C-alpha cells in the first residue's frame, strides 16, 4: 500500500493518473486526515481538484475526497456535481470570493473540468464499460422477490406505490452483477421509468386527467398484452403531443408576461442597506432547503445566513431579511444582504427580475416538455375542505363528500350553476342514470340556501381542492330524478335537500393527475392578479412560496424578487413605481402596472394599441412613470 498526499495528486498531470497501479492508497490531506482511496477515485479527485490550480494556497481537506460521497450511495450521475459544488464552496469561503466577477474564473474552470471528464475520462475508461442486453431485463423481472411483489399487487393506487417502494428498496440494496440493477443503483436510469419497467405500469389518465379505474398491472418489460392496456397506455402519447403544442405556448407566453412585469428590478448592490424590517417565517425540515443563503437573526441577535443544516431552527418563528424590506435608495436595486447570498451569483449586467422569472418558469416549461418521460402511476392523494365547506360537509379517503350529521336539511336547498352542469337536464330526460358522472359537468362552487331563516341565508361554498373539481354522485343523481327541481332567474338548478339521505355521498372529488399547465396558471394568477384580494406583499409572498414549494424546490430569493416587482408605491394616489420605502405600498395587478409604469413595458405587451387609442392622455402624460 502506497502513501500519497493530496498536493502530490494535484501536481500530477491529469493523464498520468491513469498510469497509477491499480490498488488502494493512503492519501493524507491538508487537515492531517488520512483516507484509504482506490486508484480509480484518485483519478476522479485529480480532475475535480483542477479548481485548486487557480488558488494553490487553498488547503485540500479530507471532506473534498470523492469517497465521502461514494460510501453513502455509490458512484452515480450526481456524484461529480456534488463534489464540484463542495470544492467550489470551499475555495470561495477560504478565499472570501463573493462577487460574481471574483467567482467567474472558477465557474469557467468548472465548464472545463466537465469537458475533460467527458472527453478524456470517458475515452480512457471505454474498455471497462459494460453493455446491457435483454437477458438482464428478464433476469430482474424473474427474480423471486420481484415476482412476489407482482403477486401481491391490488388494483389500488396505494398498492402500486407500495410495489414501487419495494422494488426500489430491493434493487438498491441487493448486491448483484445484473447490469440493469447496477444502472438503477448508479442512477444512470430514471428510477420512475425503471419501476414501470420492472413493476406495474399502474394507473393511467385520459387527456382530461381523469384516472382510468382499472390499473395496468403489467410493466413495460413484461409487455401489455390486451387491448385495454394498449389503448390506455396510448393516451400517454396523446397527452405528450398535446402538452408539446398549446401547453408550451401557454407556459412561454406566461413567462414572457411575468418577465416584462419584473424587469423594473434591474440589479443587485453588494453590501447591507441596514434595513430593520424582517419577515417572520416558521422554518421546517420541508422548507429549509428553499431558504439557503437567506439572512436571519440568530440566537445571538446577529445577522447570519441559513446553510440548510440548522436543525435548531425547526418549528421556530425566525426573522428573515427580504427584498420587500430593503431600504436602498434606488428602488430598482436590491442590496445583497436583503436578497441573500444567492445575490452573489448574479452577473453585474444581468437584469435580476428577468433572471429570476426565467429560472422559475424554466422548471415549469421543462416539466411540460418531459410529459412523456415524467409520466407515472397516479398517486392517491387526500383532499381537504376549508372555509364554509367544513360547515356543511366532511370528506372521506375516497374523496366522497357527505353532509354532516348535525346539519338540519329542513328548508335547505343546493343551487348548482347551470354553466358548470349544463348536461344535467339531458341526463334527467333519460330513463336510467347509468352515465359517466364526469360528463355531466364539474363543480368548483355551489350555493347553499337556508330558508329556515326569516331572510333566507345564502352562502357560496368552494368544494374544489386545488385544481380538482367535484362531480355529483350516483346517489345524488338518483335523488335528483325523484325530486322536483326549480330554476332561479339565472337558470341555475335549485334542488331541495329535505329528503336526502345524509348517509349517502352527495359529491365526489375524483382522483386526477396533476396538471402542470394548471399549475402554471395558478402561479401566474398569484403574481399577475390580486388573487383572493391579497394586496399585502408579505401575504402574497407566503402564498406564492407555499404554492411553488408544493411542486418543486425554489429558493426564496427568486420568489421575493418577483413579488417585490409587483409592489406599487401608492396605488390609491396613482403612483405605481416600485414600492420601496412606502408606508402604503401594496401589490398591484399586471393590468395596472403595465398601464402606469414604464411605457416601454406596455409598448412591448400585446394590448398596447387599446391604451394608445382609448387613453392617449394618460398614456403620454409623464406623471409618476418610471424611466423608459
């Protein structure tokens, strides 16, 4: 066994490391720690450590050895990125590199390292690369453990999810020379797709996201051998084609609108504006990753930034600095302390508003582009009711809405909007009720009218859950056919519930696949409108944060810039400039911001002619407009 130091490895020419005799070496690092490192990982370390050639006085510590990552989960597709990220942070911290210009040589070096890994390492290891063939697939699906998982399958979303978890656990933790299993463990293949190859395909959806009730119990390796399975799986291709057309256009158009809205936030100023305005947030294990780099008040009363490992902050109300409280004299700029350490990664000449929106919307557009590849078995998801809906209904695991036992139905009427269930009148003319309930229509809101009061109590109730609407149940449809239906002045259906059996479900919220384009519209609705009449910037930021984090990780830096861009100094007074240092700042709608801010934004937007023709005076009067 030979001894080496980290500096000796760095001093070797890259290609010479391939000539090191095969074996394990004791490598001593600059923190006086010695690790046992196999020769292939010495080669890998040498390539990653190229960054130290720019800062040769920086110590190479034992934490920067690739063995720290491979011991946990083996070498996989993320290993090189994780090691480079740690080396990059170590060099920046040791040499106090903060601005983008200071980090630029390192970032350029990272691109070069990736090129070297692809062009040199991949070429040199080609004799050691294995291949995969059909026998590897057959061996996996015929494994007794996998066969048993299939035999225990039941036609429920929970059973399919359990099967996927069992497959993931077994393949990941079982030592085998099977090359398909090796690729699975190394994350060289998408585990979601691999699960559908080895296990069941699961529950598919139609173009309208309605879930087919019968799952496909076979997987792609075993094949789909009957007409039902082939037709249902064929809907995946139809959804992919549909998404790659109009959905991409919608997402990109939404992105452009929000970019125009946020571009008045032009840049970052390095330093601290000294703001004493903080936003109090409860930190949890679920949201701490999204808060990395944000400055907060620590237990010593000092400003510190969140690193992601502060478990002592969990479930605590923590004061955060945000862009909404920045006090810098130029409202179009945000100081790096209020924005967080992520601000140090913005180019000096980059538009911060544009950049943050591009980062957020890129994730959404990519998800639409990858519809075919991201398709999975639909998971069971519980729904919940809120507001007035809880006064009248409770919900079961199956998504059925029942009227609460304590509700007195005497004199109670439910009003169903004709626009939502327009097919109901056609169904009532049939001699039977054996129809697809979803075809009657979907309901997001109903009206409950209580006639027991001297002045009837009328309450509008939201029965939707996120982007999932309700349908009437078979029991309620049968009841409607035996009950006299009235019509209000707007043509809505008015149904008395006096005789309805509260032990039967009245509505059902069917299981549906998440719709990315609906999510895009939800995000856009929060940013571009005063959704639910929310005008307080911090309240809107919390709404946007909770909505986005339901789907994917996104640093708070991105979201706070977007919300800050929608603030206006004094909307009631006609001043729609950015709301910096205003006691009456409030979030405004896209419509008002385009009309009253920089004319250049309106000129780019599609509705400029209406403003130019119908409001020429207000359009060309300077007022409180920002510079064009």
